[in-house]
C-alpha cells in the first residue's frame, strides 16, 4: 500500500487526478469503478479540466458506480445517478452506453436478479481496472456498513443510523434519507486490479487510521484494502492526523516518485 499525503484537499485531488490520467493514457479502454460523495468531487473536477484543456479522452472508458439509494429515481437531485451526471459525465466525452449506475427503482421482487446482472456486467466488461473509493466516518466503503461480509457481492444493504444522519445534510429532512441502498460488495471491490482510496478532512482521520494501521475487520470494511495487492491512498494532512507511521509513508511516497523517474 502506498500512502500519499498532500498539504490540502486541492493538492490531493490534483495528484489523484494525475494518477487516474496515467492509467487512462496507458489503457484508453480503462474500466473504472466510481464513488460519489464530497471527497471525489475535486478529482472529478480536475479530470474534467484535463479533458477540456488537455484533450484527455474518455470515449472508450467504461464506468461502474459503487452504489445508489434504493427508492430514488435517477433524476432525483440526491440520487447518485444525478450526482454523477451533473458532476462528471455531462462534462466528458464518455459513451452513455458505457456508464453503469445501480438502478434505485428496481422492484423489490427483482432486486436479487438485478444485483447478479450488475456483477455479470462487470465481468463482461473485463473486470474493473481501477476502483475509486471514499471512506465513511465509521470506515465503510460504498454502502458496506460495519459488519458487512468481507466477501460480499452487489446486494441491498440497510444503512446504519450514523450513515443516515451523516447524509441527512443533503436532504430537506432527515426522514427523507432512504434506509436502503444497492451497493457493490466488499468482495466485488477487492476484485479490481487496482484501488485508489481518497480521504480528506479531520473528521475522516480516525477511520483512515483504523483502516490503514488497524486490524482487518468487517467492522471497518475499508480495512480490507490492506489485503489488496495494489492500493494507493490519497490523503490531505487533516485526514492523516491519526497515522502513526506518517514519516515512513512520506519517505516511501518520495522514493516511489524517484523510482518512477528512473523507469522513464
């Protein structure tokens, strides 16, 4: 695991965007797993800038989003479908047929079959090359709340009260926040060839510390990234406050940059 710590959110977002750009330049038909929430917004804005100003091409890219609220239509302002269209897709030259976001309006009787088809679609695309992750304050990834199986697949998940409270700020009232979601499973995420996890702000520092330096546990689903073969974690200074081996991470990140220069 490579931990990259930058002074602030803007710098972290720029470096993460360069990371994604490098993978896309190497593989124009990159399959990317995408996350929603406030943390990846800076990354998405920088990718849009790269597309518009530098000609970064997304025409052959395929995307799979991690999750969606169950019960929200795709045009609902708080749906993740709406979020992705407004904050990324409408500003890129990506083929709409290559965009995959869980459908929050699937009928209850059809949900199990739908989740299997989502997994099948990932496999048919060749698997996810790069999975972008955020992290919740309790250490969850996607909507894989504490206690989720580390081998779980795409499924319906009941949200915790903490997640509902955290997300209530996006709704008019707390009781408008859906209680259920469709989410990729932890096992699904772990099948990606590479993972990039982003975290910013002091409110994420405890979750980051436990996920990176604590034990691997289903109570902190982000901790499973310790078992993945290729992970890069992008943090701002505030999100790194609870890390005990911060000096080493900074040294290792610098050494990695030097090594990449040697290879080129």
